[in-house]
C-alpha cells in the first residue's frame, strides 16, 4: 500500500513549540505506513536539525530535508512537494498540531469525492481567527463564492499532489508577504472539486507571541500591498470584469485594507509610526483596483469606510473604527428545558457597542439607515448607510463548543427579528430557538463525552459577534433543568448546568453497554 498523505512542515528555529506538533503527528489514527512526515529545515541554528535527525532514526515515516536559509516558508514547502511520496499533501506549520483523526477523515473525504482540495475544520488559538461561515456544515463539493472559500487562504489544507505538480503550483520563495494567498487562490480556480470537512476538528492553528516566525517581521506597507497586487492579478487572470470579480475582490478590500485602517496593530505588529503610510498605500491601491461596484459586497460599516477612504477622510475612518471596537452581543436566556430527547434553548439578543449603546437605525420611509456611533464630518450618500436588506438577513445562532479541543458546532436554530422601535430609530433584536439533541448535535454526529459550553452568535450587516450564554438572573442557583438519559440502552447522560461564572454548559457522559444490553 502506498503513502496516502505526506504532511509537510517548514521549520526554522521552532524551539519547544515543536513538541505539540510532533506529538500530534505521531498520534494519528492512520498507520505509520499510510502517511509520512516531511520536515524541511530552513537553516535552523537552535539545535533543531539534530533533534529532527534523531526522530527520523526512530520513526521510519519521518523524513528530514536540510535546506539553505531562505527566510520564508515557500521554498521549504516547495521542496516538500517535490520529494513527497503521498497521494495527497497537507501543509502544517511547526506551531500547529493535528487532531488524531485529521488525516484519516480528510483523506476519506478526498477519495470519496475525487477532490483536488479538502479543507478540514480548524480551530484558532492565540488570536488566530477562523471564519465561522466556512465550517457551518460539511460540503461535498463546496462552491468558491457561495461557501465563502476565499475567507480562508492559509495553506492548511489537503491537496492532491498530482494536482499541484500538473499545474506547477508553487509557493513564492523567500521573505514574501501573502505567499500562501498566491498559491491557494490559483489552486482554488484550477481545482475541479473542493470539499469542506466541518464535523471534525482537524487542525489547531496557533499564534505564539513568544517566538519569532516568518510573518513576525517589520511591516512595510508598500511591500505588503505590492504582494496583494500580485494576488489580485491572479484573480484577474481567471475572471472577467463584473460581479464575480467584484465579490472576490471584496475579500481583500475588507480584510486586508479597510478593516485595518484606524487600528493599532497589523498582523500583531504595532503600526503607530507607519499608520499614515499604510493609509496612503491602501488609498492608492483602492484607486487603482477597487471600483465603487465592489462596495456592494462589503459589510455595512466597511462600505461606509470605503466611501470615507475615497473622500480622503482618514480622521473619520479612525473615529468610526475605534467606536466599533469590541462591539458585542447582549443575550437573554428565556427558556431551557426538555422536549422529548432534545434540549430546547430559547434566547433573545441585541447588538450593542462597547459602551452599552444599542446599534441603531433610522427609518426613512420604507428604508432603514444606519446611525453611526460617532458624528462623521464627511457627508455620505444615503445609499451608503442603507441597511434595509442587510438587516433582513440577520440571524442569531446557538453553538456548542467542546471544552477539550475548542471545536464548535452550530445547532439547528430558528431565528427571527423582533422589531424594537424607539422614536424614529430601530434596534437589532433577534430571538431564536435551538434544539440540542446530543446524539446529532455535532453536525449530525453525536457529542463526545465531556463538557460542552453554550455560545450565542449574532450576525447582522456584516458584524459577527459571539458570547457565552448566561443564566437569566445572577440570583438563580437552581439547575437549568434536569439531566436526561438518552439511547435505547441508556448509554448517554446529558446534564445541563450553570458554571461558576453563571454560564450554561452541558456535561455529556457515556456508559459502555452492559453485556445484558448487548445481548
């Protein structure tokens, strides 16, 4: 039997951060003959090469390639692809680690669908953000735009090796910004089948402030946005001018340009001294490549910032960005009890700014216009502030999150808007009812034994915020409701309870069927 998956890890002075990565790679459910681990060392000088060589001597499915220092992960990854024996390759960084079933589950999905790319569920740590919409459900296959694949462009994916080689897909080499975007975007366009695995945590994506890594270098706005232009050139090569291209462009316009203006850091690096330089480079690129038609695909507040950017109103952008920081959802638990074997949770919630003021909209005829939380000096077109259709698409979901691996899963939820009018303004208030059946709550699969924490997530007008779901009253001490035993053999015990902080959580306990029950 040949090698099914090669895991490629570029390495440069990882230190003890490599321990979790190694442990996870050696603990895969695949047998050692079915996968290989390729460490490509980029000139480490901290003892890592000797350590890896010793590991390779102890484990036949680990190989180490020593390369000259390049200053970026691109060349090590390319070397890994060139020497890999796997039918598929998975790119992992030394800070990260894989869940035990990761390779087995992703490979099975790839074979079942003859997929060129499989995106396995990721969980972010240390400030790494993972888009919720991408992993709401598994998709076989996924659609580039409908399923929001452009929201996640890191290389943490399973690629068919022959697909990468046939299309000569390679990472940009050296200390290059957005080298992963260049390869992944090209791969997205060329792939015949892309799948998303959402019901199993595959990779833990980690950001560590304590060590130097490839992206932890001095930020240079001109160099960064030169790299972004190269990514946009790839999009242009595969699309025609029009809605599709505009929708794709909006990903970078939002995430890598407008959202960063007025902030205090970029990629975790303070930008106080170069903030105006970044603003100048963003505005320059916006004028070159981002027509006003792209604004249609932006979240509401980003659409406003885009208009301010065109007007040169940097001070207004900064005031608005700061006022929107730490926008939050304020939930109220209204019901938690059993309906047959499902735990029913009903909650209402409103969207508020950090100072407690609700997000408000002014009604003008049949239209609703956003009332920004600060007074803007720049006059904006009425349509820029119009949120009528966006509000109609608002939703409030309930998630359960495994306390052991931080994997979260959306429960079946019915959500609707509850009008709240004060004078001529309206506020975003939603009510939703979710059903938690522990036998199917993990996107159709049963919850594992352990503790599951309950979160609410409100999405409206491009804002997406979540928060733990607390008890209705601080003085309420009784359990939310009684525990319940599920399953024909009584092997699943589900116990809702309040944590010490007053939040709703679920304990799930499993008992092995007795011999009599088996018979």
